[in-house]
C-alpha cells in the first residue's frame, strides 16, 4: 500500500509488484526460518547434557523442522479461535494495552508476558550466578575472529544476525483489518514495541558481554547454542538449563505462529487472490495451506544441504530490507519535495523527514551487509 500510494504513476505498478512479491516470499520463508532456529535450540539442549549425542544429522534436523512446522500450522488452523481466551487468562499486560489499546493487544499478550518473564529471569540469573570478567575487559577489548581489515568492518559484517530483531514490524500492517482503529493503533504498536524491546535489549546485551569468560569457548560452543552454555554455567543443572531453554523455545513458537499469521494475509495482489482469501470457519485456510506447501518445500532443501536453506533465509532477510528501503525512500522523497502526504491519524510532524533519512541510511547499510 505504501509503495502504490507514494510512487509516481509510471512506477506505481512495477514497484508495487516487486515490493509485494519480495514481502510475500520473505514472510513465507520466515516460517521455516523460525522453525530452523527452534530445531537448533532443541539440538543445543540435547547436547548440553550429552556432548556425544548423535543429534546433528541433516535428516534429524529436517524432520524436527517438519514437526515444528506441523505444530505451527496446526495451531493457526485449529486453535487460533481460542487464542484470545488463552491469552486473556495469561495476560495482566498493561504494557500491551498501552501499546495497542484494543483487541490487537490480546493477540500478542501471552507472548509479551512470557517475553517479560524470561527477560527478568535471565537477567537476574546471569548477573547473580555467573562469574563476570572485569569491566575494562568487557568494554575495552575487541575480538575479530574473521580477521577483517578493521573492527568497524567486522562489526558491520556481523550486523546481519542482530538485524533479525528489527525486521518484521510490518507484520501488523498485514492484519490491519483485525484491530480496532488500525490507522492509529498499528503505528503506535510498532513504535512502542520497538522502543520497549530496545530498552530491554541494551541491558541484556551488556549482561551477555559480562557473562563471556572466553570468546573462543562461545564461538566453539559444544552445544552450538552459547545461551545454553551460559544458563548451565549459572545453574549447574542440566534440568534447569533445559527448562529455561524451553521457555525460549515457547517464545520462538509463538513468534512462528505470528509470522505465519502475517504471511497468510494478503490484500488482493497475489494471483488467484479471490480463492486464497476465502474465509472458512473464520480462517483464510487456503492462504495458510499455500504457506504450508512453500514452507515444507523450503524445509526439504535441508535434507541435502543445510547451507542452501540458510542462504535462502539470509537473502530473504535482505529482500525484506529492500522493500523497506523502497517504501521509506519514496516517503522521504515526497517530504523533500514538499509534496502533500495522504491524510493520516499518525503523524511524526517535523521529525518525519529526519527519521526517514536516518532510517534510510541504516537500511542501506544493513542491506549491503546482509547479502
């Protein structure tokens, strides 16, 4: 919608087509991406107690991805209607209400509660029970395991992983017909979600830096999941490590369900949209089935070459960033030219252009180093 509304008439259809298809393919690829991460966490929990366990075969990982895909699609098909009830029991979430003010909050409330509980639990656990190196070591020592020209370049090369925390804010826009007063509440939810997660992310980042006694041990983690090693170092218990790891797994599962919900929504731009958008029993099942087929086809690649699946997911990440560049860039151009924008309830005011330009600069750098 952003591209079609802000692009010049001669570029409206080509840009809309490119950005639309990129966004669709990225969101569909994100479903197996989430289940791949969940599979790696399961392998890590198995290896933390038994380093010699034979759980790293490609067929084992692929079948585990299949299992999580089945659970994710089953949840969205059979249990989605119970989501408000389940989350209503779990939610005491004034933060979600502050962010969304309506029914949209109930969709993510339970995940938010688990998110906050896990954040507090891990923060306390890692500060109290793990030995920490001196502050001067944490803040003044730098490590370049890839032997790049400079630490700055090494930092930029490594930006692709933390970018996962920034992509996907457009998920809510794909379900804009569901929340009340979407034109105001959706942008507000996107902004506050990013803000609160950023505020919580900084102390968590510092915490993890203080928990690293040896970078080589982290890079060559026996479990393949350094977070599992941190938890075990703090608790000294394999059982506790697996329980807390399961807490993270639940978060990823909810994330995969939310990604699927966003991926299966569309606005009429897809071929045969009339058929895919048919709602049966309150669900756009045809769209969900399409996402399921594509997700399983991508997951099958993991049987032969896990690097190929990871490469597809990495490129899809860059494609989503490119769609953001086009959208933000077009709005920035209109602001620079002084052209009127569409009527809107959410307005950044005089900060709009500076924010657009900073966002565009960050997106361009991120796009280059995520390829």
